[in-house]
C-alpha cells in the first residue's frame, strides 16, 4: 500500500523531521489525519490507543485527547491548531494538558500530491530549544515514535483499501513486552525458545522443527490438556532483520502437508501472518509486537468464516501472548 521507507532527520538543533510516501490520494490521507473516526484507529506509535475529549479543527481550535500506552500509562495531550489549509497543510502547537508539562513544540504537516494516487507526508516538529527536543527523544523515544506513527497511518490506509475491495478487515493484536527487542525476537525465532511458550496455557509443543529462512518452515505438533495433538506449520516468506516475520499459517499433517481445519471445513486453508517487532516509543520502553492475520487466497465462504472468527482468534492469541510475557519475564 505504501513505501515502507520512513525518512527521519534532525535538520537543525531544534527540529525533528519525519516523512513517508503513501500509496493513497492526498484527500484520503488528509481525512485520515484530521477526522476523529480515522484518528481513533491509528493515531500514535504501535500499541497506543487514543481517546478524544474535545476536538475543533479550525485556527485557534483545540484537540484534547489521552493516549493510552500499551504498558498501561496514560499521556494527556493538548493540541492547538494554528493553520488549517485542507488538504495541503496543517500547523499546530503540541503540548501536554498538564500544567508545567515540559513537552511543548510546534508541528507543521504537509501533504504533497505526487500524482498517480501517491502522497508524500512530511511532519516537521520545531522545539523551543535543543534541550527540549533532546528531552522528548531521550524520554519517550520520539524519533522511533514518529516512524511508528506514520507506519500506523500506512496500515490504516491499507485497511481502508482492503475493506473497500473485499469488505473485510485483517485480524490484528498488539502487545508490549518488558524485554529488549533482540530478546523478544529470539523468543520467536529460536526453536528451543519458541516451543516453550507458543500456545495458550495448558498447551505444549512435544514435536517441532524450525528452518528460519524464506521458504523454510516451522512445523509443530500442539498437544492440548486432553492429550490430543494437532499439527500446524508456518512457511516463511520474508525475514527482515529483527523487525518483521511474514509467513503462511496452516493446519498440517505429520508430513507437513497443509490440511483443512478440524473444526470447520470453511476455515481458510492458509492465512498470511505478519509479525512486527519495534522498540516501545514511550516512557516504559520494552518491545511492541504486532500480529496481523489475513485469509490467503480465500473463497467468499472462507473469508466470511475467517471474519467471524476474529473473537476466538483474539482469545487464543491473548492467552498465547500472556505466556510469552511470562516466558520473557522469567528470563527464558
């Protein structure tokens, strides 16, 4: 949907500049940045949610909102709009709502129409001093947070395009772990670690093999509390450093042949999974893991079954990620 390259720079000792090109028309990018129904779905770094208290988009108007971090912290925010020139330019003062809040700066967002349905968005933050800029970089990981901010916008725009095309949305779950990124990545990519936490409570992995490379496979048997075993596999499509895993998920037999789900013949034979790893852009730090699943080459009936299964998938992944948190907390 969009270029994955986010450009970040420090043009002067008082500035942070972050930009990205999106495969979306300028009017849509503007709407996503300015309309509350869109903002609630993507605003902030990975793992954050946003609650709006008041918003009036006009010069002199204000947006009062709370950003809820994935580590349980709440960040009160106050934005005062200075210039609103749709759909080209937005300028505002960004500062915390609390008295004496040290984070206060001016942001200029430009929306450049590149033609062909592409838009370049540039976010320039100007601080009153170098110390003020360095404070937000040091305390809340502001540069990484800005990159994730635009990445989440790209994900939202992609979701809008997918929903328009197919009428469905991907399954997404995000969690922050109190562990370094490298440690969290290893838990996902090393066989001896992966088999210790993968699956909900009461589930074990008695048999597995891992070949971590594009075209390679994680083939495993999952044993439930009743002793029954179910085989599955991940077929890796992309491995990007310690930042991203993409693979196709399916139920399987002992020979690693994909098979239909035992619980519903209309469940998709394969699902595309993207697992991303990012430094948590907040006071708590740690690592944010985002998991996205979509039905792969699904029929209409399979897509409908997958969409209806989001709640049960969320229950299963919530329990599984809780085990991962315990595993990481115990030091593996």
